[in-house]
C-alpha cells in the first residue's frame, strides 16, 4: 500500500505527539508547559484532529486512566488546539468496556465538555457535519457502554447501587438525556442520521439490545433512554393549533355560528358546485380539519351545522331550492364520503356529532317551521338510506330531538318537496327511456306534467337530479328525444303535432337546464346531436361572445328563400306535418336576418316584421329562442346605433309573451313561459356583459356601484355575522369572476388587515381561507405572487401591518399554499358513472391527470421560488428587524411546522436563513432550522448543520454580551 504525502506527514506528527506526551508525563509538565510545547507541533494552521486520539491512547493504556495526561487533553480543548468533534470521535472509538474506571473517566470527560459543543463562527460546513457525525457516534457508544454494564449487572441477584457498573449506567443515562434533549445537539444528531443511515440503524439496534434488560436492574434508566431513541426515530408531527368556534348570535338567535372555513366551503358546495364535485369538496373539508386540528365529533357537527345554517339563510330566496336539495339529498353522500376517506369505520363519532348538533336547536326550529315538517326526521332518513345510521340510532336521536321541546307541530304526512321530487325522478327517467315510436303520447304526457303542475315543479325536478348526480342522465334522455323528434315520414296530423311539442319541450328544457347549471350539465351519447351543436355555436353565455355570421352560416339559403317567400305572400300558418324542426330553427335565423336588413333599409314596416315574427312564435317556442340567440350575438358585436332595431325585435319576443292570451292548447302557455325565462336570461347576458353571474344564481344589478364599494359591502356583511351568507356567497363569486383573482384577493386581505383584535383576525382569516376555495389555485397564486410581496415591500411605519395582523396573513398564506399542494398532489381519477360510455381509454385519462398533477406542482414550486426570492430582496442590506422580516420568520415557522414534506421549502435560498439568524437569532428555534432544509439532499444537510452551529454560537455570544448592555457608557 502506497501512502500519500499527507498520510506520511500525519504519521510523523502522531509519532512526535506521542513522544511529547510521554516526555510531558515523565517530567510532570504543568498544563501551561504542555500548551507551550504542543503549539510548536500543532500551530493554528495545522490539523490537530489526530491529537485527541494520541492523548487518549496514552491516558487509557493502563488498567486505569492517567489523570495527568487527561488534563493535557482538557487544556487542548479549552485552548482550541483540538476540536470537540475530534474528541467525541476519539471517545467513541474506545471499546475496552471491561476497564470500568477508564470508561467512567471518559464519561466524566464528556460531562465536562458537553457545554462546550459550540463551534466558532468561522468554521465551515464540513466541520459542522463532522460534529454532527461525532455526536451520532457518541450516542451509539453510550448505548454500547450501557449494554456492557447492564450485562455485567444482570449476573448479580442483588442490585448493588454503589457498583461501578451502576454508576456507568446512570452516567450514560444523564449524558443521553443531555444529547437527545438539548435542541441543538438533538437536531445535529438528526442531520447525522440522514447523512449516515447505517450508523443510525446501528443505534436503533443497540437500543433494542439495551431494552432487553428493562425487567432487571436500572429499569427507570433503560425506559428513559429507549424512549429518547424511539422519539429520535419517529418523524415530527406537524403542530396545528385548535381553533375556537365563534359564539356570537346569528340573526338574533342565541346559537353558535360555527367554523368559518367549513361554513364557507359548504355554502359554495350547495350553491356553486355540481354533485360530481363531492370528492373535491370532501378533500377540502378534511384539509380544514387537519390544518385547524378539529376533533372528529366536532368536525361532523360543524358540517351539519353549516348546512342547516345555510338552509335557514336561503329560505325565501332564489337559492332556497338548491340548498334544500343539497341538505336532504347531497349532504348524506358527502358525509359518507368523509367517513370513508377518514377511515372512520364505526359510527360513534358521527352519532356524537349529531347529538352535539341536536342540542343546539335554534336552526332546527326554524327549518321545521319553514318546511312544515320535522327536519331532523327526514335528515336522519336520508342518512339511513346511505347506511350512516341504523333504525335504532334514528329512534334514539329523534327522541333526543323531541326532548328539546320544539314548539313547531309538523303537518302530518308532510315532507320536503325535494324528497317527493326525488321519488318521482326515477319513474320519469324510465318513461323518457321508453320506445319513442310506441310511447310518444306517454312521453309527451310526462314532459307536460313536469312543466304544468306548478311553476316550481320543473325547478324541483332539476334540483333533485343535480343533487343526486342524475342531471346528465336526464339531459342525455332529453337530447335523445330531441334528436328523434326532429323529422318523420308519413305521419298524421295528430302524430306530427305530438312530435312538434316533444321537440319543443325537450329543446326548451335543455336550454333552461344549461342556463342554470352550465354546459357541463349536457351529456349525450347521440352522435352529432342538433341541440349540443346549436348550444355550442349559438347560445348566449356570459363573457362568451358568439359570432352572428357563424350562426347564419348554419342556414340553407334555398330553404331560407322558400320560407321568406311563403311568409311574404301572407301564409301565416306554421305547418307541423313532415317538418324538419331542426332545419326550421336554423333557417328561421336566416329569415329574420333578411327581415331585419329590409326593415333597416326601410323596405318594409314594423307591421310587416311583426306579422312574420308572430308566425314564428305561434306554435313552436324553440324558434323564437333560436332567433333571440342570433339577435343577442348580433347586438353584442355591433355598435349601439346599428343594433337598435335588433333590440326591438328581441324585446318584441320577450314582452309580447306577457300580453298574449292562451287557450292552453298543447300546454302552449307553459312552453311560452319557459321560453320567456330563457330569453330573459339571454337579455341579462348582453345587458351586463361586464358581469358574469355564477351558476344557480340570479344576475345582480351591480352597474350602479363601483367595484370597491361592492367589496366593502360584502366584507361588511361577512364581518358583521362572522360568516358568509347566501347573497354574499353569490356576490363574491360574481366579483371574483368580474374583477379577477388578483384584485379579489387584494381587497379581501386589505379588509382583513384593518381588524385589530387577535381572535377576530383569526376567525376572519379562517373565513377568507374558505372563500378562497372558490378558485383555490388562482387565489393562492394571487396571494403568493402579488399580495404578499406587495405588503412586504410597501409597508410603512403607520400601516396596519404589525402584530396580530402579521400572524393572520401568515396563517392565511400557509394554509392556502398547503391546500394547493394537497390538491395538486392528491388528484385522482374521478369515478365514472356506469351509464357513461367514455370513448377515452382509462390509461389515457390517467396520463392526462398525471400531467395536470405535475404541472400544478411545478407551478406551485415556481410560485414559492419567486416568493423566497422576494424574501431575499427584503432581507438584503437590512440591519434591524422590521414587520416584513417578522412576517418572513413567522411564515417559515408556520410552513415548516405544518408541511408534510420539505419539498415546499427546497427552493429557499440559504442566504435567507443566515440573514434571518443574524437579525433575529433570539426568536429563531433550532427545530425551525431542521424543518427549513431538505435532509435527503447532501448540500442541504451541510447547510443545516452549519446553520444549527451558527445559531448556537450567535445565541452564546448574545448571552455573553447581554449583561454588558446595562453598563454605563464611557464618560457618563
């Protein structure tokens, strides 16, 4: 084996050191003499790590320790000739455990230097990681010492308290207690465990060997040490503070308000989400539970409470039906999905949650009065249907409800209308699925019943279908009927009339459903269905301008000329026999365009126009809808002066329906009313093109108010109640879509930061966290990329950005980031409906979702990298603490405590950590440093070890200089 130059020099130095040690011992040098002579051998630039090995070899070569030689080692440590890391490593190499006095002297040595394990400020990363590895080696050595002494004691029947082995066990226990409790040393050992995993496995193995003696002597010491090792091997559990529910009144009733985050998510689920989104809603709710540390019983209670509170608020409003449907039809499935995801196999927590909720009877009393029934009875029935509870549980809970003494006497036999609609939905779908050629009359009868019973019946049916996940099934059958009724051959007058009405009703129903629930509600297995193509190309939608020329191009010019000539010649009857209704709907637009052009050029009068329009609206209401769609598109793309006459035609279709008299033949009155509602919504789209109303919600007239005022009014309502109500839910969604996420988040955060009290800020922070779930990805991006950097860079001394506002913004930012991460990292393929014939292969969908998943995670990493860059800019060339720096420290603390992975902190620059330590070392915690670095990465481990040692040194320097700060200044 060929030795290198460095090895030769080291060997020579070791030989000189051993010779010097022997000379010092023979001549009985004092520690000062030793220091003078050893400096000649090991100067400041030399590596003195070998010296500890040499001294210990000489000091422990005999049956007992050489105290004089050991004193030379202590002097070398104090004069920094040798490092504490080299001493620790040298001690850990000693394996002559039978020399009890030598082992005891080494333990005393460790006890005497344990408080000096502080590295100088100028030591590099390699020195720090070596110290961490040395500490790891010492822990393993201490366990070996304990094992050897315990093995010796196991042979003794009577426990000798004064035996040397017993003293060694106690000393090992005390040293382990110090090394594995001191936060700096413990975290350095944790870094070393990642750096040298084999040695960590050896520590775990040795701990198990020591634990074998737990039933013998020193039971207390053994249990304590093994508990420390177990704690070292377990990952740290994220710390999440428990939230306090609001306890102010709601609408004058003494009732708890509940958790603002859960309440906001439930409001959104009921008003703005489809039934297919239940898994996503459940994930959001469970994340709130985890982030806010809500126990399971209260979690179930809060979900129920939020749903019933929303229902109380929705009574008498347009959203009442949607909330009733959500509460009785969708809520049971939602709760059941929560149980499945939380692996809550028994019903104990859910039953206790129901009991807790029943004890707060105010909401139940109101719903009983409004619905004229026992709300809890039908809610429990819905829960029983999905096997959340059994009949015994149901009876017990109803008895508890009765004991609360509700003053409302339910009407016998009454039940929520939505439940009655649900029971009729399946027979309806079965009828619509029958043979069209044989059952046209029964199909027509069912469709007419749906729209003619009363004005709310159709809405109730739609709501029941939407909340039970059958809306697409319903629309698919309507689209199929619409396709089959487009054309026929050889039919009689009655059959042709039936076919025309089926076409008309199916078309109008589909329009109405799509306007309420959006185009996603449409589903069809029919190839090239007329309605889907027409809706895509022609139907007026908010913020989506359709091209009127594209709509006109759907016409057949020859058939347009035939229709036009027919009506000009005075034929005022719209025939139904052998008519292709999809062609009439398409070509009527071409006729209307020609009539409008002639009217604009004064070739005809408005009387002539009305005569033709009256033909179009005489029997089939779908035709005016198709014409109105083109008129709206025409008005949107043309200037005001050119679209005046088009608006008159549109208004004629809408207003004339209100003054017509009906004999209600073929249910024309109901069809006409449905047409009127459809055209009204179209007109709302073009009258407020700058606004976008959410699904399932009315169009609000916001034109007269500045956007800033709208935000202030929404916030005032939220702040007054401590939660979000129906109108505010809809209005905030409207504002988010109208002004964009950046302006939305900025206004909400500004309003929150104006609050002063800690508890109020915490509760409004939770409320905003729930509100941002309207569009979590966009709102989080706006918060992280725009709002937070703006606050950090432009805070002023007289601003409201201080405690407790800083803590509230930190909590909101971290919770949104974690929600974004959990959502992106847990995207799963949604379960498909059994009746869906998905042409896309499962593997292809999985690849698409995986791609989307990765893109979302990459976007989040980029956002965080940009944010950390802003942190660096704030900290650069700053020499005192500011609110912005306090925010940065609290943000990193909160994120490191709550995050399940160090991935979110992987792009944090090391300079941010070092600058924070320089400015706020007294406020920084060693556990924080461990959480800020990704210990699976070599470079991060080096940085983490160096940061821990630097923080320890800074704290030590501050403690050393602190008393001097009170001394009088020179000359005073």
